[in-house]
């Protein structure tokens, strides 16, 4: 047996040891598991999570009304329309993003459980958040990143995040894109016996619940009502899941939760060829759609990020529109922020135009920006990869071939995905499976569907197979 085979054969035990969490305790019948038991068994109350975060300079970020962005959006809306746009400024957290909320609980738990260090597999802001929290709590930290393609070309945004991780004292292990990431991650966990600071553990998701709760609470204090819409940038699904759960915790049951991703249709997230043709390394369809339709593809047996349980709508925006809105935010509001949060801002700019002007749309996070994350760096890198940059209609952008910037805010438009189509894709894995009553109940909660709707989709799937 090769070293690779040994590690992969031991993966379930490695994960169990690295979290001290036995996922078998949550399994039910067949495909079903007890999601709420998984979340509740984390061992932290909402009040405790809030306290841990505040003691570590995380949370209580301002909710800012973007009055000039709203005014600009209203230029393109019919009379009486153009909802007010607010931004939860998460860039002011420790490490510069909402990911600090996730890291605060994960790293605190690692310290509490007696681990000497933490490991996280991420090319994003989460690595910096884990590194910062590990520095505060005196733990060792290893961050495993996909950085290069096979020609050793690296994404400037990922290098910027590597720099920040190293600034907080983390050891950063940089890999090329491909399946070796999970193997290396498991191998390091096994060798070091460090804690798995997974993005998808219940600790990571419960940490974001404070974000949704704060939005609901602040909006009640400011406006005497909950927002009509909250838009969350969607990648692995944890951002949306935690935010939605926090909104519900406060009582915002009628707030519409909308996912937003950059449209990178046709580019595969793990393709060596496609890796450097993307101007966005997170918050795009390469993560958002696969993780929505198969959440348990993560680094834990059962992901606590399950966006289809909470998602009311899923919208896409193109890369050029996000860069356009990034510049608009700086020029109109004096706020320079990074690309991930501006994905949901671009969606909100378009989405708000469809709603009455007394409605409120909240963009639930912002992130810091830096040299490699700045849109000018990404534009330069795109040109070096042969991507054509042009002004025009962003709806004509072809991911990996062109980057189209709108000539006016009027052209910034979102596209709505077929949510039922995503749920159908989720169910395709079970096309030959006969569901028990326990499994049906699980799927009804997981997909927010009735039993008859599940059966209808399964019939469609079976018919598709016959064609």
C-alpha cells in the first residue's frame, strides 16, 4: 500500500481525531443525518459565541447605509423603485473579513480541547483569520493552499492572502491545483495531531450566526423592521447558512435570503487549465454550485454548511460588473473593499432596482483589500493569461476569454438561477435509491420541498436517464 493509499484509507479516523467529533453520532437512516443535533452538540450557546468573538476583536461591525450607491441605482429604476442598500462592514473584523467569526470559535475550541496547533485548507480569507486567531491564542498554525497551476503561475489574490497568513506567523504550504490538497491536508493533520479548523465544522458555521443576528438587531434599532432582503456572497455555502440561521435566531423569518456568485460558467474549479483564467478565487459558481448540490464534498464527513436549507434565490453577476461596483463603492462612498463582498454588492445594485424604494436590501459582508486582491492586479493578471479586456455589455462576457466592464451602471444586471434545477442536481446522486420515511423527512428539510415535489423531481431524473 502506498503512502497516499494509507492516508486516504485512514481519513475518517484522522478527521475524527482532529475534531474530537464523531460524525457517526449524527447519522440516521440511509442518506439522512440529524443536522440540528450536529449544530447543537457543538457545545456553545449563542451568548458564549458572542462573548468569545467580542473578546477577540470580532463582531459588532457597523451596518452602513450606502446612500450614494442607492441614489445611483435609482437612476436606472422606474419611479418609486430602488430599495435602500446597506452594507455590513465586516472588513473591520480582526484579519479583515467575516471569516474571523468562523475562526474565532474554531481556534478557541482547539485551545480549549488541548490541541497545540490548528490546520486549515483554504486559499481564501479564512486562512488569515485562522492564523490571526492562532496568534492571539498562542497556537501553532499551518495553512494549506492551492496557489499554482502546473506551470507555477500563481494567482495574485491568493499570494496576497498567503502574505497575510505569514504575517500572522502561520506556516503556509503552497500547492498546485488538483487532488493533492486533500491528501496533504490529511497527512499534515495525521503527523502533527493538530486541530482541523475546517470551514465546514459546526464551530465554523455557528460563528457566522452572530453576523445574521447583528444584521437583524441593528436594522430593528435603526429602522424598526427587518430587512426585506439579505444578499450573501456564496461559495462553500457557510456564509449564507450561518447568516440565515442568525436572522432566524433573531426572528427575521420573512427576510428573503439571496445567494450571489460570480458567473464563471464553463471554468472548472479544480482544472489546471482553468485555474488562472478566473479573476475571482472565491464567491464564484465553481464553488457555489457544486457545494450547494453536494455539500458533503468538504473536508468533514457531514458539512454544517447546507445552503439549500436556507436559500430563497440564487443570482449571478459577471466579473466585470463586480470590478465596476468595486470602483463605484470607492468613488461614491469612499470605501475601498475587496472583491468577495462586492460580488453581493453588485447583485444588490441590480436587485434593489426591482424593489420599492421603502424596501431595504442588506449586503451582509465586506472584506479588506490589498495589493494582490485589488482589481487592478487581477486585470493585469488576466491580460497576461490572454483574457481580452473590453468595455461593453457585461452579459456578453465569456469566462476565461473576455472580461467585460459595463459602460454604465445601467448595464450591471444579475441573472437568476433555476433553484429547482439545483435541487434536482442534488437528488441525481440518489437516482437508484428508494427513500424511507426518515430519508424523505430529511430531504424535505434539506431541500425545502414537499414529498410530492421530491417524487416529481425523481421522476424527471429517471425520465432523463431513459432518454
